[in-house]
């Protein structure tokens, strides 16, 4: 395809600039939409600004864009996006650590391990002190074993476990697997709520952490809110573009600003995971 063309259509300056964009940047994913939904909205905004007419089936062929590491629809925060050749760099970012701020609720458990699920258990929590909680966190720091939640993007026979669960099918929990927690600290304790800051490696579920902490305290707990504050070198505070900044010029500036954060040459190697056969590479 010649420069300045997409699908045989001659493009204007805005479209020329859009299709020349390449690299990694970050956007803010709000609570509510899926990560894929946010990416689709971003594509629509950019193509509309560029004046590119496209239908649903051809959109992906027209603009090469992808995200690195799904966030649950109920979670908010940093979503790293690759555009152009940057899509090949996403594996490098996925290999980095992630930071989250999570709010947990003592005394209630849900089937999804977060506030979107049905309550499955209620237990007293009055006996839990701030000291108890801080002491328990030490058990969940470092290299630990974790059972992923049943409601997750992990797959069985090509289908997400969460999809199977919603259909009412019997799903066996995945076996416990090794995960890494670089740091874990208690930021606030106002029973029944507690706020955690956690930095973890790939494949880690903060929902499972909150649930496991509840059990360790002889009660139960579920995650109320989750915000990803850092993914690899991209931080929420410094790099995430909010929806009002989803323009070709703003993304061009962001790509330039973020150049120093990523390797110069995209890696063409397929990302290896510790758990072959599972496509979920995110924390939440």
C-alpha cells in the first residue's frame, strides 16, 4: 500500500500523521468498560479525527493497535497501548512489574472475589486489628503460591473461565501457581475497609490476594475497588492519557515522551509465559 493510502483511499494530513505513529503510550481505563472496549473507542476516535471511513470488519486492518495486559471491567488505571510497530513491543512491557492500589472489604465474600459478584459468605471481623493485618501481609510478600479466581480470563478448552461460570457450567479451580509480590503495604485501615498498595509480577490476581488475606485473618474479604497505578515503566500519574486527550497530536506527543521508556528495537520473539496454554497475561 502506498504512503498516504489506506484500502486504496487517498488520505489527508491528519490520516498521514495517524498512520505514521509508532511506539508505546498509555491511556487511562475508567471503571466500567472492558479493556477491549476502551481500545475500540480509542480506535474509533482516532479514525474519525483522521476522516478514515471504515467498517467494523476492516478496522483492525486499517489501524494497527493493541493493548498490553487486560484490566477487569470493574478496575481502573493504566492501560499500555501499542500502535504501529509498537504492537511488537507489548511483550516487553508485559514482562515488567505492575503496581495496584486495592480497597478490600472485611466480613463478606463473593463468587467473583470482587464487588460485582454475589455474596457467598458473611463472617464477623470485629476481632481484626491493624496490627493483625500488617502481620498477615508478610505472608503474602515474595515468591508465593496463588490459586487464580474462577471468574477470570484464563481459559479452558478455548473459553474464558468467567464465560463458563456465567453459563452455570461446573468449573474446577486452576491449580495454585507461583507468583511474585515485590512489595505489599497497608495504606489505610478503617474497618471494614482496608487499602493496600501492591507491586507484583505477571499472572498475579489482586482479587485472590484480598480473599486469601481475609481467610488468613479467620474471616473473609472481597475486593471493592482496584486501580492499576503502574505497568512496567508507565505510571498513571505521568503517562496515562485521559479520554479528552485521545487525539492524534496528543498521542504523537505522548509517544515522543515515552520513547525513553522502551527498547529501541521491537522484539519479534513470541512472549513466553510460565503457564503455557493460558492466554491471560494480566494481573486483573
